[in-house]
């Protein structure tokens, strides 16, 4: 009987060892499998995150490049303050806007007697300070008593005509001054589809007779709807006229240029 029990005990012991060794590898394998699965999931997640981050970076880069391109475009276009000018005269403003849209310049002929210095046009261009307006000087030699048809450039959009009060005074024909000659010349150019303006003079000789004519002309031309740039109130501290060279002083010319600018340009 003891032998039988001993044999049974040995059998049970051997069975326990077998079960123990048989189960351990499965547990370890399961553990390894779980670790592998976890590692794979982590790798997949990391790959997904990396892909997502790369896509986000590409989107950010594209947006930044787009913003940069827009910024460059805006900076390359001139601002309204730099390029746009508004004229007080509606007809001249329309011609100017049309010229700018076509990448052209507005051309203004300025008809001046010899008592304007050579620097007058240069200083006027500096006053307007724009490449969108071109000023051309045209010499005017006749006083009002001998004034005939005026010659201007065919491609000019506007014309400024000196009103010749000083020239009539210098030529001693002020009492015979012929305003009709001026108005006829004005209307001839106006009918040629040009915007026309008369440039009144300053009382550079400080003489009462010249002052009276300047006042009468300002009243007559403005009351009859002519474009008239009035300069009778020009006042300077120094000399008005350079009698040695028979020209106006630079101080007077600068005041006249300022009045032209204020007459034309809407600030």
C-alpha cells in the first residue's frame, strides 16, 4: 500500500512540474506579444503624429509664403498718397485720371513772356513734385495789342496763358490793353478741347495803374467764368523786379508758383 501511495505521489509531482513548465512559456510569449503590440501601436502613433506635424508645418509655410507674397504685392503698388492728385477743375481732373490709368502724363503748356526767369519752370515742377504731370514752357512775345493766334503743342491737355499785364506795362501800352485779344485766344484753345487758364500778374512795379488793371482783370475774368489765377495780392519783403535783367525776382516767382499750385490742386 505504501508503494502505491508513493507511486501516486510521484505521478502527481511529475504532473505538477509538467504543468508549471508548459504554462510559463505561454505567459512569457503573451507578455512579449503584448509588448510588441504596444510598441507597434506607439510606432504607428508616432508616425501619425510626425505626418500630422509635417503637414501642419507645410500649411504654415504655405500661409507664410502667401502672406509674404501679398505683402510684396502691396508694397510694390504705389499708395494713393504717392500717386493720386486731385484737381479743383473737374475737366482737368478727368483728363488727369485718364492719363494715369493709361500710364501717361498730363501735359500742360505754360505760355510765358520773357520776364519769367529760366528757373521758373524748374521751381514749378519741384512745387508739384510728381512724374504724372509734364510742364512745357512756350515763349509768349506779343503784348495784348499785337496778340495773334497762340501756338501750343498739339498733344497738350491744358494751357496756362500769362495775362500779359506786366508786358503791356513794360511796352507802355497799358492804356490800350486789349482784353478781347486774350479772351479770343482763350476760347480758340478751349474749342480745341484744351483746359485753358489765365495767369494774372503781380504788381511787380508797385504802380497804381498796373494795380488798377490787375484788379479789373481779376473781377472781369472770374465774373465771366474764365479760369483765372489771381496774383495781384502777391507780397514779398525784398525787391519785386530785377530791372537789370528785366525779370521778376525769385521771391515773387515763388509766390506765383504757390498760387498756381493752390488754384489747381485740391489738398
